[in-house]
C-alpha cells in the first residue's frame, strides 16, 4: 500500500494542533504589516493580527501577503520523500494566489516522490475541512485515485457564505472577483458573499441584520434538504457576538455531527478585513 502524505497551506486556517493530530503538513504564507513580515499562524495569531489591522487608518497601510518560495515546497517534498511514496499538495484557489503554480513547479523538481498538486478552488475553512476529509481517507487507506476523485466531489458539496461590513480590503487586494457588483453604499445593507469556481462572488444584498440570519438559515435548510449536517463551522473576525448568534440559530434548527467556531487567519484577514462572519457547512 502506497504511503500518502497531505500538504496544505496556512490559508486553510487550521490550528497547528489540528494539523498535528491529523498528520497534515503545512506550508505557511506570509503577511506584511508596516515594516514587519510575519509567518502566518506561526509568528502571528488571528486575534493579534485583527487587533493590529483595526488600528490602521490609511488604505495605503493595509496588509499585504506573499506566497511561499519555491524552495520551501521543494525542501518539504524532499523531506517527506523519506517516509512517503505519494504527496497530495492541496492549496487555495489559483485565483487567489500563485501558490498552486509554485507547488507545481516544485513538484517537477523532485524525483523521489510522486507529488499530486491540487487546486482546491477554495480558501480559508472550506479548504481546511476539505483537508480534514482527505486526511480521514488517507487514514482509511483509500488509494490515490479514490482520494483525488473525492476531492472533486468535496469541491461541489462544501458551502461557504459570509457577510462583511465593507469591501475595501477585497477591492484593494484584487480578490473581489464578481463581487464588485456590491461596491458602493452599504448603509444598512449587508452583502452576502460566497466562493464559486475559485473566486469570491456576490450571493445577494440583504437589508437589515435580522433578515441576514434568516437567509443564513434558509441556505442551510435548502442544502441539507432534511438531512443531518455533517459539519458546521462558524467563521468570524472581530464579531464573536454575531458569530455566537449565528451558531445558536443553526444548532437549534438543524442536527449536526460536528460544530466548530474558527477565527479567520491573518492571510485571509489581510484580504477581507476584520469584519466578516459566516458559515461553512456540508451534509
């Protein structure tokens, strides 16, 4: 039986403890704030990062991120080749970052192990929960073709919806995709966003916060269609109170195998700011 390793990047927003418990290897991205650069999830934690960006007053001072160098991928792949026959290198959407392209170049530079680089078409916790599902299949001893096909299935069933107070970060960082349709005055209007085909796109505009929670609930009801939910992850930046309310509503209304709350990491936060909250789920 082939020995399979799983490599992901830090935009998956999985904690170091979760990575260790599931035998997942992580390549970190970096985020620059002012004149200092941090290794995501290693040198700066989500809460610390959000505290720092809340103090930013000028758009010119917004954080910037950078992908790992090709040498970091090569070094990790070579290290893993001592213990594994195949590496699945699973990364954030190519429309968000060049990490996938860099990983492919690195894979061609390593000859002692079979590296399968996969574009998840996702980012943040949708990528994280995908990685955890893949890790489970590796533990079960599924073969590589089964796992690659399973990843394609997960791309279709893992859903993310989130809202945000302003789109300045997305607009400046160029990650806004078709969500430019939501630019303009957001007075008492909440834009709901999702990820489709690897980019952030608008779902709809919602007037009033009470209606926002109803739309979240309706989306889950439609997707689950009476079935038990496998996993629900509530994502948040600085709005823990709003995230708790969303969790309360969705846990009271639906049955789930697993429920978690996770704060956005610094790389994702650099592109969406401190205000988002929302949900990732699948049946």
